[in-house]
C-alpha cells in the first residue's frame, strides 16, 4: 500500500516571525483514487488551488518558512476540522454529516461538488480514512503547530498566512479576500495591516466575505496568546489565464504581493514591541 508523502517543510532562513501554509497544492492522483472517481480526474482537479504553492516561492526564497501539503484535496481537506465528515464519503461513521460544509459535500473528504455531483463510486473505508488522517492531515497541522510555537518562543509573536485561491465568479468584487473569522483568529491591527498592504499594491480587498476562514486559521490562530492567523483567498483571474490552470502575465505580480504581504506582516511583528516600548 502506497504511503502518502509528508508535507514539504521550508524552515525559516530569515528573521521574521511569519509562517506560510498552502494546504491544497497536491496534484498527484494515484490509480486507486482515480478508479474510485465516478467521473474521473476532471471532477477532482477543480478542488485544487492551482499554482498557489508557486505563488509563494518568492516569499519562501526570501527566507520565510512554509508548510506545503502535497496530497490532493480530493484525498483529504486539511482546511476542515476532524469532525467535519460526510457519511457519503466515509463508510462506517455516524449517519449524520457534521457541519454545514460537510452537509454540502465539502467535508474532510469531499463527497460532491455543485458542478459534478457525487465524486465517488463508493465511500472510503474507515481504515483508509484513518490512514489519511495519520499520514496527511495530522502531520500537516503538527508541522504548523511546531513552527508557530518556535517562532513565538523566539519573537514573542507569530503570524500564519494560510494561502488559497478562489474562482472568479460573476459579480465578484474582490481580488483578495482576507479572513480572520470576524476577529477570532487575528488581532484587528494585523488584519488591517494585511488589507492595507494588499490595497496599496493595487488589489481590491474584502474582509471575511465570502470566505471568513476555515479550520486551519481556526485551529492555529490564538490572538490572545500572540499567535495570529489569516486566510488569504486570491482570485484566480489575477494570476491565471481563462483556462484556470496556466499562469498569466499577472502571476509574478501576485507572487510579489504574497512576498510583500508576508514580509510586511513579519516586520510589523518585530517593530511593534519596539514602538510600544518607546511610547
């Protein structure tokens, strides 16, 4: 039985207390997964956040740490809570789906999408589900926890920037959506600074609408303990061609935004104690 790969971990090489996470970068679909996909790979690819891991490379190259999940979201969604399970996707669990997203087919193991309907010929058995938790989901979150704790211990504060993409729907008024679960996962000044940086870079910015943040920021953001977490949704039209897969001329500009956003927030963490001490 094939073992799922561990997340890619880029240790920080600089001196900023910021960590990047990319939970939906996996594109390697094994034969067993494809055999169980009722409509083949074309129904699974739309679950991806295309090329978001590449968008973060400039920030990573500048020395910021990152945790990148290499397993497709179709296998397991690291941006869901462990309890968000749809019984249509996993056999032998409670018959009632837990949570709104699970009820709509987008739980821990996605079961359906609006466009393609049911994704699987048969539910994943319980042992395979547990294997995905142990080899994919929990190592990803543990890696984030460990590195945020290390940054906090070193600097006193830390920020997690959790990076995603969003489709460009009719009427979409934002290029970037910053989610802090309405103030639960980051202090207001952190969210405000992120919005300022993105706005000054020329992007239309929205806060918490239509994406307020998922399980990653909910689990790791603890602003009362000086650990802040923001979910960043990037409109695919800003960096991809109309096919939704190929980098456009805007790609490098968005990569520059991620680097600027990450370094700007990290620098803010360093400067704030000095500023407070001077007052």
